C-alpha cells in the first residue's frame, strides 16, 4: 500500500484599504519563499504589510515550509503635495501644502500695495482661473496671481518721483532705467490696466520684445514707493 498526500493550500488575505497589488493569493508548504511587493494607492505612500490592523509587526515574506492562512494589512500615509504661489510681490495666507485627505481649499485673495487682485490662474498668461483645490486632488499645483494697478484702467501717469528716469523714451527695442533707490518690481501695463510684461529687475537694459507700438504704463516699485511712468513703444 502507498500513501498519497497533496499539500494543503493556505489563503493569503490582503486588507489593502483600496490599494492595488500583484501578490500571490495562496501558498502551500511546498512553495518557495514569497516576498511581498508593495501596494499602490493614489495620493498615498505605501509603508508596508503588517500582520495586525494596528500596524505593529511588519511582514515582508512567507518563508518556504510555512503553514497556515495569512492576513496582511497595508499601511499607507498620505503624500504632501505643494501649492506654489507666484505672487509677483504680493502676499497671501493660503496653505503651502495639502494631501488627498484635505478638505476643499478655497483660495483666499492675495494683496499687493498699489494693485487690485484679479484672481489666481493656472498659467502665467492668466487663461484658466483657479478658485479652489478640491478635496481628493493629488498633484503639485502652481498658481499665478493676476494684478491690475489701482484705479481700474491704468491711465494716470506719475512724474512726481524725479529720482526715476527712463531712456530712450520713445523706445524701439530696449530701454535703460535709473533709480536713486532699489527697484523691487518692474511691470508694464497697457492702457486697459492689463499687465503685458514682467521684467527681471537689476538688468543693465530691458528688452521690450515683440509688443506692438503704442503707449504703455511702466509701474516701478522701489523702496521709496510705486511710480508709474509713460513708456512709448515705436
């Protein structure tokens, strides 16, 4: 007489908390070592498989020769995503980070001396306005503040501040700016109050680029305040 045996199949149950994985669902005493691979879940970092729901003892494998059903619990922690605010010299009180578990974030207005806030936008050319970060989002976010000089349409020219000079004016392609105080921000507006160019300060010469001919307002923010100068592009 001959005895016949077949190995018992034991189940491996994964409490993955909505995560995804490709690990084996069963094993026998004859199975080779099983090393558990990570699970994935949108907006979360996988922290390991554990033998208890309290995440006390981490389990990385089942060694050959083991027996018994196994239940494993996936541990996840939410990823912290960045919110980058391009304020162009403005200030705000919005949060700098969020997670997929955060409540919907209503973006508060920014403020800037001498300007009216016109909203947050997802592009530097102010195409799509962003008013909130909805709950369940899971991506780094970049927003741009839109500004209009105070007074609605920017049509007033201030030539009182004699410490600021622009030449040549009219300008064809480049101009030079001289100021007795440190320039903090340099922006160009059309006569409808729309910002058409932001210059990087502390340059020897400033390039106009491909802007059309016409009259513009050069808004110069320095340590002594904000001065608006008429700039004519030929």
